[in-house]
C-alpha cells in the first residue's frame, strides 16, 4: 500500500487532536471571561513583544552545514558551503522567502501553536531543492498501521498524504513526543487576565478617564422613557469620552451629579498589570527588561539576564531545529558526518575589548581556538597559514617532561 492510500484509509482520531487533550483545550475562554485565541493573544503587547523578540533573535542567527572529518587521527568540524542544503538553509529555503523570514515564521508558529510544518521538495535524484511552509490548521498527524507517523494535508485540491520523510515537523513542548502543545492555550488564564486588565484600562480612557456617577433630581423621576433615553444620550455625547475629559459639567436646574470615584491605585491596577506582564514574559522565557518591564532591572543583572536568555530560551529552540533538520534533510550516509548548527556567538558577544581579550586567551593560552576561527567569529575571511594552533613553548616543555 502506498503512502497516500495508507493515510487515506485511516479512520481513527489523529495524533494532532487526541481525545485525552480535548477536555483541557475544549474552550479557549479564560477565567477572566476573555476568549483567548492565537490572534487575540498576539494583539496583546506583552505577547507580541515576546514572540517578536524570540523569533527575530533566532531568525537573525546564521545557520550553516558542517561536515566532520578525521585527519591524522584528529576530528575537525568544517563548514561545507558546497553542500546543496547550505544555500537553502543559510540564504533561501524557497523562491518566496529569505532564510530570515522562513525561520521567523517557523518560530512564530512554534511559540504560539507548538508546531510548525514544512514540506521538503526533492528532484528526481533525491536532492533537496526547496523547503516550503505548510498551514498548521490544514495538517493532521496520524499513526499508520505500520507504526510510522504520517501526515494528511488539506490543500486546495483536497486531502494529500505525505510521508514523514517529506515533512519537517518542528515541535515545542509535547505531551506525547509527536505533536507540540500550544503555549497560548495552556496559559490562557494568565494571558486572559492581562488582556482583561488592558481592556479595562482602554475602556477607562474611552469613557473620559473618569468613573461613572449618579445624576439625581426631582425632574428625572418625572421623565418618560423617551425623554429619559434622549437625556442619557445627550449627556453621554457631551461629557463621555477622552476628548470630553475636563469639560465643565452643566446640568439643568434641579439636577445634581455625584461622581463615584474608585482609585486605580487602591485597586492595585498598575501593580497587577506589571505582574501579569512579567508572567507572560516568563511563559516565553524572555527577561522582563526586554519588554520594557524595568522595575527590578539593574545594570549588572540585565547583562546576566541577557546571557540566561540565550542559554535557556534561544539555545533549546535552536537544538530542536538543528536535530529535526538533520534527521529529515540528510541521507543515512550523510548523517554520520553532516549536521547543521546555528552560530549563537553573535548573541553572546561582549564589548570589543572583552572579545579580543577572550580570543587572545583562547588562542595563546588555552589553545582551543586558532586565529582563523577567531576571524570567522568577527565575520572576517580566513587567511592562509592561520589554521594551525599556537602552542606556547612551556606547554611543549611540560609535555616533554611528562613523557620523560
């Protein structure tokens, strides 16, 4: 049975919508009453900032193809710019996208939905010619009778079966190891509470940044329904709204207006908004100072938080992408010596003096870097004769004494 027939013959629940998860994700409504969808979440400033920061950080990292070679019983990892996959990953995954736009799209879907799918297109010789993103909403993941994973994609031409070897499936946190879970769905109560407070603040300004009050007077009780409705509309038009804030209140003879004042500070409105903003940042492992939450930020801890961001937020995502790409894009033979890797050095760079001191130590003292490797980190071309390690004379003497 070919793959398409095998996929179409399945009549069971898909792995991308397993029954045991339906109770957890049956409704997107939060405790605050806000319906938290992916689109609604992205309209919230904190969520948008976090997704944008993480996705742009990873999309800006150079990704390259490397080959492991053994020469004179020593292992060398060398960038292979001639491999057909290098240009696809580093520059242009498909004719419609740059590498930056592709990997940013990949990360936006992973951060919001937990899954990203892309089709691997090969020519008749089996060589990859492009990688094209697929719509999450149109993809189903199934387990075949053979035990393998398959994919059913609903295109404009109907349902199409795709073998696992044809699909790059990047996943985030998962409950079954096959499909990822949505960070938005599982944190909808926190995000919903923050959206509700943001809506409250906006509504407050829309209504003139003043709480409602009570209009009283003998004539009010004598109004007909029509007259009362007209009075209410004219009062709203004259005094409600941000543009009307500060206008003097002029009432008919016999009417009085008593405002009902509720202090935002007493309600801890501002503090609550800061708290939920920090919670949303923690969902995506983004340091609060990166989304302009600077209450507890200092010069020293911002530097450490930035390092933690690269280590704990960016690095795990990069490893997920690297491993899935290697698993699906290389042949069985190539997997023994080829791999892909993001260069995260750019995110960890310090100031110029600190970098140069680190290079000097690595080249002349620790002896784990050669001069061309240091040039590469500074985006400089290699120079002939600088691939050899510089070994201090005392290192050689120590080695000779140890041998004797």
